[in-house]
């Protein structure tokens, strides 16, 4: 066995022989590290949960125009080409975007006036909560509509559109298939999501025009591209909302977004980082000073034995590892103790708030990556703290040991 391996064996045997002192050092590290892990876990859990809710909920990426305007096909093409736009679709006049839905199959027939909202492939709201309609005669209903009409996905309802032409009231009907029902949390108003073609036909019919697609009679629509008064728009991510809002406002458009809520989460993240950093710096400096003093005291107490080790043939390069190995052992065992304490507190905190959390959400949570970073930082701190002690070991003169002996 070479001298370095012997030093490792002696350092560890001495470390575990002095169980009480070693245990005090381990608990001292755990007492500092465990609260830091809990604090960072709470910060990470709360911010990540809030961020995940913002990111996963497509409503937070929606940008809604205030009032009406004039948007042509060129404007929609330009918006679709933007990398920060996930979805955009024209919206017809709100006064014409409505329809009477009639459940004729119910034992107690029911009717309800609903708002029509355009949808198409790529609609973030329907991709998460429902199934996008692929045909002009398919519809996705909000929960209030399905509940009041007493219908569910797979059933059919009759859509009715009326108008008055030269004082004569007219009405057409279209048989609609319900492809999905959105949960109440997704959309709380009484609405039906339909293909844009049906929405345009409804608006044209109310303007006295006909529709070849649905066989509705009326005058021909004027030639030329259609101009829309509004739109539905979703940003690619919550981090694109503010830039899109500013771009639209530069065009003179007034829009409503949840950019303030998104900024609140960002601000909380920055505040938590600052608070955690300040607490961590103070705690780390305190423990660093404590570890340095402990290492120096241990070196001074064992200087005679370390000097004798040099006399019997151990090189200085091997002996300086003696305090460093013991500091590393304290770091590893102290870190493991802190992790155990953290896991107990994490389980307790998440259990207390379980009623307010959805599946996969946590109030306190640290990933494996966070744990590895904490371990590396702890080991680095231990090596730095024991570096001066190792330097003191290298300065021990065998002649001084001989005189003391």
C-alpha cells in the first residue's frame, strides 16, 4: 500500500475515531445547509409552479384587441410569419357572431343563444382542452353551453341563424356535431368554437347575402378580399407577450394582455433570487469561518502526530491531504444529513398545501440537478476552508516535533 493510500486510511480512521467532534462538525454543516435547501426549494417550487401555470395556460398568451379595426389578409399573413406568434385567426363582427343552438333530442327541448368564436388547426386553447373541429359543421362548446343544453361530446345540435330583409324575417338552420366540450376553467362564457367559414357565412347571411357552402339564399358577396374588424391572437410563449403587445400598440392598436401577471412572476423570481443570495452569502461566510477555525484547531491539536508522520517517511504532499480529506468527509456526511432533513420538511410542506395544488405541482421542490450543484458547492467550500490548514501542515518542522518528544 503506497503512502497516499495510507494517509487516506489514517485520516478516515482518525475522523471516525473522534466520533463526537466529527458529529458536531457534520451537524454544524447540516444546520446551515438544510435551511438553505428548504429556502431554495420553496423559491423553486413556488416560482416554478406559478411559471408552469402561466406557460401551460394558453389564455395567458392571448392578446385581445380592444374595440374594432380593419384587418386585411395582408395583416394576417404578416402576423402568421412572425416567429413570436403561435396562432392568429380573423374574427367577424361581434353583433353578427352569434347563433341559437337547439337541442331537439332532449326530452325537454332547450335553446340557447351563444357567441361564435373562430378556430382552426393550431388553436392553443382547443389543443390543450378540447379537440379542434375539422369540418364546417362541427363545433366545440364551452361547459356552460353544454350544461344548459344538456348535451355532451358526440351529440348533435341544431344551429339557427335569423335575419330581417325588407321587413321580412328569415331563418336558416345547420346541423352541428359536438366534437368536444371545454372545461369550465378553460372558457367560462356561453360560446361555441366553429370554423371560420361558418362564422363568415353567418355574418354574410345577416347582411342579406347567401352562402354556397351551406346552401343559404341571398345576394352575392362583393368581390375583393374580406376585411375583418377583430382577431384572435396567441403569442408563442408568455415571454413574447410583452413584445407583441408593444408592437401592436405601435401600430395604434389597443390590446388587452396578461403581461402584468407575467411580469409579476418575473419580479417575484428576481426578488426571491436576491433574498436567497443575501441569506446564502451570510450563511456560507459564517460556516466558512467556522470550518476554517475547526480545521486549524484540529491541525494545531495534531501537529505532533503529523510531524511524526513526516519523520517516518510520509511526504509533505501526502500529509497535506490529511485535513482536506477530513473536511471532505464532513462535507459529504453533512450534505447527506441536510438532504434527509430537507426531504422531511419538503414532504411536510407539500402535504400541508396539497389541497391547493394540481397534479405535478409543488410548493417546495428541488431537482436532482439542484442537489448536485449544492453538493459541488459544498465540496468546493470544504476544500477552500481546509486549504489553509493544509498549508499549516506543510509548514510543520520535524525538528520541532523531535524537541517536543
